[in-house]
């Protein structure tokens, strides 16, 4: 494809894409601020209770899982852009309401209760939002622009992880948590305003939405998905990928920062960075390399098949996880060199960020291309439901392992499971058909 065509067909020339992009930019910034604050705030007011943190993550994830199939049905029946802005308004309103309640009820137990309720309700709304959002691109951009659109969204997320996490660390250290939550709620409201301007063609269903028709739609989605063996194989793999990788980010990192790092007599750059800001450093490293990976893919043509490539990428991620686990056991758990582990984890985050971006973009593009448009919300919801189905269990188990056996046991368990999954993907015939 020559440069002139590339310039003419750049997806940013599409007004609807720009509205989706900038709306997501604002709302996802709010999500980053919120998730950063909640992870540390629960540990802070509960005395580093790892099980309570894991329970929060599990219940929030479970709420999203329960409502994701519902979101898939709604997403294929109603205008996707309308669903998106309504959900953002509701979520923003919930966060602002929770902020007011936290100002009125100031005890730690009350704040924990409010955060748990907000996590459950907010993620239920996200379960309805996500299938509509994930199925929107084929309706507003050309098929040969799907990889470029996905790559730009990954670049956006990477930039947010670089700037947003740094901002979150600074704001968390300098502002009351209620003020931070107010900013988050405002971000969702602003995103909803942007999404109201999206024009997405929609053909309304003649059949009214009832419980029976909703169940019928879910069954139809399952039957359709069974005909796509490559996507089914990918779904099976992603279930275990998320199960073994999510506790490293959601459980290990906050626990490491609040215990090993915060309790160390000294650590690298302790005159500049608080322990919480080191969590931001990890995310910045991940974001920088993700941005690079997405930028490279945004300029490349879409490949017909990506199965072999993504399998090799996951094996590389597994190798990095092995190195990180060994470094933690050697330098922190059985040694006193926390600085060397900080460097190792930062470098590992750089490598993993690049590999994960190079994995996610082709996978998302392949699923969009292989799925009929009128089935995409249902299929996306089923993939999301299946891939995240074990995440709540993983969060709770990770909390138990951290509390009973420590961080080395958690990292070793996650790394072993992830490695086995990556190797099995490498030899899967169905995965090669992606």
C-alpha cells in the first residue's frame, strides 16, 4: 500500500472513530486513577489485608462476568453508541454518589463497604458497556482499517498507563481519596458527552427484548461460537492466560509495594519515589513498550493468520515471568537486594508490555474479521465471559497464597501455569488457523 493511500485511509479521518477514541481516552484515564487508588486504599485502611483486597477484586470481577452475557444480547439489539454513553453516565453517577457517602461516613469499615458496593455495581455496568464497545469498530471503520484502529487504541491505553499511573501516584499521595474519586466520576461524565455525538447505523430488531428472547439470543451466540473452532481454542487458552497472569498485576504488585518495599530500610530512589510511585514506574515501563509495539503494528498491513506468531509471543512472556520469579526469590525473599529486583521487574515490564501489545492487537483484529457483524456483541461477550470467568477465583486464591505462603509461592504458581498454557498453544492446530 503506497503512502498516498495510507494517508487517505487513515482511520483518524473518521469522525466517529475520533469521538470513540477521545471518549475512551477520558473514561479510561478515570478507570486508571480509580483502580490505582482502590488497590492501595483498601490495603491502607485494612492493615495490608491481602485476602480482603483479593475478595474485592473477585467480587468486582464476578459482577462484570454475570452482566457481560446480558451486555452481549443488549449490544446486538440496540444502538451501541447509545449503550456506551448511558453506561458511562451511570458509572460516573455511581462514583460521584460514593464520593459523597465517603465524605459523610468516615470510618474505615464504612469506606470498605462503600468501595465493595461501588466495585460490584460499577463492574456490572461495565459488563453491559464492554460488549457494545468491543463490537463497535466494524460498524464505524473499514475492514482493512481494523488493525490500525485496534493499534491506535492500544497506543492510547499505553500512553494512559504511562501518564495516568504517574498522575495517579502523585494524586493519591497528595489528595484525599474522596477528591480523587470525584475526578474519576467527572471523567466518566465527560466521556459520555463525547459518545453522545457518535453516529452508528443500527437496525432495530422486530422482536421485543424479553427474558425468553434474551436467553434465546445467548444460546444463538453459543451455537455460533461452536462453529468457530479457532476462536474457541483461543478462548480456552485465554481463560488460563488471564487466570495465571492477572494475580501478578492485581495481587502481587500492590502487596509487594505495601510490604517488601514500604518496609525496606531503603530502596532505589527513595528520596524521589514513594513506594506507591514505584508501582507507577512498573506501569510506565509496560506502557512505553506497549506503545512501541502498537505503533509498529499500526503501520503494518493486517496478516491473514496470526496463530503461530501469538503463540511464540506468549512463550517469550513466560520466559520473562520465569526470570522475574527467580529474581524475587533470590533477591527479596531470600536476600536483601530489593533494588536489583526493582530493576529486574522494571525491565521485565518493558519486555512484557511489548509482547502483550503484539499479542492483543492481532488477536482482536482476527476475532473481528472472523465474526459476523450482527453476532459480534454476543460473541465478544461470550469471549469476555469465558476469558475472565476464572479471574475472581484467581484473585481470591492469590490472596490466600499471599497470606499463607508469601509472594514467591504466588509468582511460582502463576509462572508455571502460564508457561504450560503458552507451550500448549504453540502445538495447537486450531490456534494456527487464527
